[in-house]
C-alpha cells in the first residue's frame, strides 16, 4: 500500500509524497 501511495504522490508531485518517496527509496536502496 505504501509503495503505491509513494508512486502516486511522486507522479502528483506532492511535497509530502516526494519526501516520503525519497526516504522510502533511500531506505530500500
């Protein structure tokens, strides 16, 4: 669920989504 949300947020370009997506990516990577 989180992954999907991050993806959608990134596409939308929401600040919160972008930050969360970056943090998630860094943690996964």
